[in-house]
C-alpha cells in the first residue's frame, strides 16, 4: 500500500508547484471513500504538515470571471489538505506564463488583437496602424459620390416638406446603422474582430445565408461601383479635354471608349498600392475633391439665381400606379445617395485594438467628423439645387448636367473645368477604396490554397485584371445604368436592414426593450423598402423599356 501511495505522490508531483498552489481552485466536494491504510498515511502527512499548509483559493477568487483550467477532477485533488513537503510543478501548457486569472486584462487585450495569421497577408488587414484621421478620410471618400448629385431630382416628386423630411430620416437612419456596425466589429465575449462585412454576416447567420443574401449586394457595391466610376470618370475626362481644347481645337478627340481606357489605366496604376492603410492619402485627396465639386455645384446654382419659370409643385402622374412608383423612385434616389456601409468594418479593421483602447473609439470619432462634412455637402446640394432649378433639373445627371446645361455660357470656364477635374480625381480615388474588398477577396483565394502570401507580381496582375474587367463591363454593357434601381434595391439592406438584424442576433437585447423594438422596426422597414424598390425597378424597366446597345457607349 505504501508503494501505491508513493505513486500517487509522484503523479501529484507532475501537476503541482509550491509557488502556484494558491492559483489552483480546489474542489470543496466531499472526499472519496479510501481504505484504512490510505487514511493512516494521509493522517500522518496531516499531522506533520498541517501547520504549514498555505491557504487555498476557490473558483470564486477569480477576479476576471474568465475560465481557468481546473484539475479538481483528479481524485487526489479532492482532498481538503494537500501535502507540501514535495516538489510541485505546474501543468505543462502552451499558454504563456502571464495568462493567469490575475492577468486576464492582458489576456483579453491580446485576444482582441490576435488575428488569423493569414490576415497579415491580406490587403485589408495587412497594416494595423490606422487612426481616427484615416477613418475620416476613407469614410468621406466612400460616403460622397455621384449619386448625391441626383438628390434634387427626388424633390421634384416629394416637394419641399417631404423631400427634406425623407432626406433627414434617411441620413439619421443610415448613421445609426453605421454606429451598429462600428460596435459589432469586435466582440468582447469571444475576442473576435470581424474585419469584413461578409465575415460578420456569415458568422452570425451562417455561410448559406451569407451566400444567399449578402454576397451579391456586397460585391455589387464594390465591383458595380467601380464600373460606374469608370463611366463617370471617362466621361468627365472627355468633357475636361473639350473645355481645355476649346472650339478651335483641331486635334482629333478620343472616343468615349478610349477615354474609359485612359481612366482605367490611371486607376490600375494607383491600385498597386499594397493595402487599405497605404491609400489613406489617396482617400484624403478623394474626400477633398468630393467636397470641392459638391460645394462648387450648389454655390454656382445659388449665386446664379433661380431659373425663369421655376415651379416647386410636386409632379403629378396620369395614373395612381405611375404616381406611386414615382414616389418610390424618389425615395430610392435618397437611399442610394448614402453608401459606404459595406466598407465600414474593413476600415475599422486597419486600427489597433486593446482592452483599454478598443478600435470602435477612434473609428466612431472619425465617422462623426466625416458625417458632419457629408451633411454639409448633401443637404445644401439637394436644397440649393432644387431651389435653383425646380422641375427643370435634368433627371439624368442631376446637378452635374444642370451646371453645364444652364450655366455653361455665363460661368467661368475655369470653374467648370475645375469641377470636371475634381470629379475625375474623386473617381480615381474612390475606385481604390471600393476595389479594395475585391482585391482582398481575390488574394484570399490564393492564400487559402497555398498558405503563403500572394507574391507582388501576382497581386499586380490580379488587380490589373480586375480593373480591365470593369472596363470591359463599362464598354460591353453601357445600358447597365438602366438597371440601377433594380440592382440598387437589392443592395439597400446592406445599409438599412442587415445591421439591425445583426445587432438583434449578436447582442440579444431584452424582448420589448427600446433597442429591441427600434432594431426590429428599422430592420423590417429596410427589408420592405428593398422589396418595394425592386418591384419599382422592374416596373420602370418594363414600362420605359431598355435600349440595348452592346459595345456602344454614349
């Protein structure tokens, strides 16, 4: 029996260490039944060493509430008294020594900043030195775009009152859902950081639901936007050249396709910047130029005064069905003006995060600054443009067409050329940030398969292929804009609905609480708006028809 007890002590010797005994929780359950010989041995040990036994902590002494490894399942550790005359060692573990219950803040900080090793090879998460300024630059560059120039068109249907109310509600709504995404980026419960919108959606609702409901709208908001930027940027290049050359220019101008190609080459060259943080300066330039052309347009419209015969009465359609779809189209124009939610988590992923300084703090600071500027651009643009042009504002192009159509003769050529130049620069800059999720996805395929970083030459080729693929789409399907309402309706939930459902699924607010009611209301309303806009897009396509002209851009 003495040999059996000695083997038990040898086993115990592998798991205990004198300095760490107080950190191991000891079960308070009743000891198991043992025979008399074993009991005599324990009594002898107790009589010799009970006076020197150190105090023992239980599980309740864990100050952080985080789970620690427990050895209380071992029969010997069920005893209330532990012998101390033997050398004790801690269990062997791959976890660093400072991962103790007392070091749980360090543990959580490291868990929040610990990523999949492959993340360090991908362009979105390759650099982690982002800050609030970078967040503001990226948000401004992605948040202001050409769709905002059509905002006054929605007022021709909604009128002053409902136009301003709808614009204000949409701005507040999308700012709230953006706040939800910022908060959902990192989970203090699991220590996970969700660096991509699709990753968060798939982790919450499953891969199957992600493929059905999130993949197409997210990729459309990236790839589709890049196609639209090639069309807008190439057309603006053509206009800029014509203004500089003048009517006396004898040189043969480039065709629209050739200007698209020039723009695409510039965008592809700039796309060779390696990661999202490296294009912060590009986003800053894009933000400045977006603010510039928005400000120039509404200032020119207001300073030149209202056109003769301007009317502000809401347009009336011949039938009730046509009127309903006109109102839906106006609401769609307002909803489409707000974009960039598909990039929010990606932008926040470039920031460092710790337990004391989580990434949502600088991210939200940058977002607040950016959206103050966005509001100062969009609201004057919509209100000033409608005041100046009323029903006369062109439905195709909005303010961009109106400034050249109504003020091309009485406005300085320098101002008009500067506006076109700002649009070109902004389009090239926006191409980089909207294309970054596509670059990230292409490189992830290589990294997943070969488990090594994507070489620089393959990265350059893949980004060039993406750029010229967008160019091909812009040239081959120039009538793609006719489906903008239909496809845009599919992408609406990314901004207005999905963040609310994600918050409900992850945070699980108390039933019938304010946050529960608010998110269910906004989520269902966003879904209903998406379905209605899809129906309206189908109606418009059927009613007005589409002039199909492959490889014949205007």
